[in-house]
C-alpha cells in the first residue's frame, strides 16, 4: 500500500508526475481541472516542479487548499503563502486560486465565507495531503473540540473552523471536512520518516486511518525514509 522512494526528490518527482497526469486527463475530458494543495515541507518541491509544467493549461485549473491557518497571507504559517510562492509562479501563475482561509471576525466566520468557493471546485481531480505525527490529515486533528463534526461521514459542511489550542502551531485553522476530502478523484498522501510509516501501517481510529479505510476516493501513499 505504501510506495517507497529513495529520496525526497524522487518522491516529489513521482507526486508531480501524478498530479500533472490527473490534471491533463481532467482537462482533456471535461475542459477544466481542480487541484487541492497542502502545507508543510513535503509539497514544496512538488510545487516547484508543477510550476514549470508548461504542458498543463493552467488557466483552466482551479487551485485550493485542504486547510490553512487563520493568519494573514504574510505570515510564515500561511499555507496560501507557500502555494503562492512555490506553485502559482512561472507556467502555473495562470491557475485560479480559491482560498480556504480569509480575513473574518473569527475562524468559524472565515470557514463560512470560503465554503461556497471551495465547494464549487468539487469534485477535485487531485489532492495533495500530508500527515502529522498525531495521525491528522488536513486540520482534522485528534483532540480538536470539533473533530467529530469534521469527521462525520453524513456531514454536509465542506469547510470547518478549528479553534486555537490544537495542532503545531496551536493556532486557529480552517479545514476541509472528511466528506469534502473524499470528493477527490485521487488523493496523494506525502509522508517521510519511520514514525509516520508506522502510524499509517498500524492501529486505527486516527483521521488518517479513516481516510485509508474508505472506498470512495482512491488514495496513494508516497513515502521516503
């Protein structure tokens, strides 16, 4: 189930190729495509490669995020900042970006403001996710007071505000719910290190296990030591 790559560069190359193939297929079949990005270290080199993909008609690609911190775009904690600096440049600068976090009175109001735009991009042709050492995906974080709401398979929300106090850093976030994540036609989970591999392979009950145990959205796990 876990695809192993010798180096982080090899993993990034494989992930970028999979994203490009999914986008080109969607563009050929439907005339438009959507990509859901993520934050963290693993996707940054993937974004660098995608930004140079001149064989993708980026003007017809919508891009959003699976989650983001409730911070200004200028903050180093902003996933949107990462995407704008590493993906939405060069050839990919023509892509249309829809934020999943925005300025608002509070994080729940931010989630409500972005709900329509994020939902409009679904079903998502390809999604990049990371995973924390606590087994979280997106910002569906164990210990969150709204985790059950975000994980509810019968839930109708796509975006959910996560209050401060959980995660690293423990600041407020906006996240896609599990039902929203499962709107993806392909999910690529990028992980590194033995600890994260063991989390994926063992046990159950964590958000990542719910993602792996479902049968609606295809999931590939790309791992490097």
